[in-house]
C-alpha cells in the first residue's frame, strides 16, 4: 500500500521499486472477505489474529510468541487425538495416498470458460462457479413439463376424434375431418414451442428458473461492461 525503495548501502543511492499510484489503486480488484464475527475458530483471520496484530504493531518478538502458542496448541491437540485413537476428519480436505498430500475436496481445475462461466465464489468453504447455461436439473425438469403437456394434448385430440367419428354415419367416418389435432412430430418441439402451440404455461418452478436466468443475464451484461471499461 505504500512506496517501496531499494537502498544501496555501499553508495547510499535510493531507487524507487514500487509506487502504488492512484491509477494502480483504481485497477485493483475488490476484496471480499467473510465478516470476522461470522468466521469459525479455525479460519485463518480469526486463528492468527494475535500474530497479525503484533506484526501490524511492528512487535516481531510478540508475533513470534503468539505463533509459538498457536503451533504448540495444534501439536498438543494432535497428540491427544493420537493417544485417544480419535481420527481427524477434515471438512474441506482429503488425503491423497499416492502423493501423501492433502488436497482441497472441491478444487476446480478445468480452464475458465469465458463464454459460459460468469463468476466464481466461495460459500462455507466450498468453491462454486456460477454458469450462464441452464443447469441439467432445470433442463430435465422443463423437458418433463413440456412432454406432459404434449401427452395431455395428444390424449385430448384422440378423444375429440372418437367423439366426432361416433356422431357420423359409418360410410362418412373416413372422410370426416376432426376439429382436434395433435402435433405432427413431438421430437421437433423445442423448449419454447409449447407457448406457441397453445399449451398451457410452464409450471411455477420453470417460471421461477426463467426469472432467475433473466437476473443472471443482467449480471452478465454488467460484467461485460465492466470488462470493457477495464480494457479501455
């Protein structure tokens, strides 16, 4: 946050190494942190608060003491678990027997997809990615709704044809045109075709999901504008 200089002890020269100008500050990413009072006991900011406070005050001796206290508490806790045979079960990490290393359970190593990925965030220690496309759950649910409506529409059409035919003389039954009809090809229907073919509106859950998509789309436009501003 402040200027950093390189001081040459031999000749006394001073050189500017880092200067956080107002332009640099404007380009900074916004920092998002969990409120201190909402953090659990073993989250870094809360766990190391006394060490951090001592460092900020320039008291290196106090910082070293606080660090020793923390590490000793962790050693004692591990010793007690070992003696009692209690297995330590991490909530967010798993042990990789192949590399003998601890790995984050929810790590996402796939490349960032700028056309689909909107934002990445952490909630309760779990890393999540907000995506632009419909989730599989919503797609399946929406397809089920439309298929059910198509089935009802076809069944209704068959009933109409039966009633119409039964009212006509037998020699005219083949030439009688029914007033009801069914879709010619169910497979050609898209997700939005229902509203154009007279089907009843989608269920409340689909409507809610569509509203959520509109909100995400607005957020995407806002992010795109911010990216353009950054590039400029």
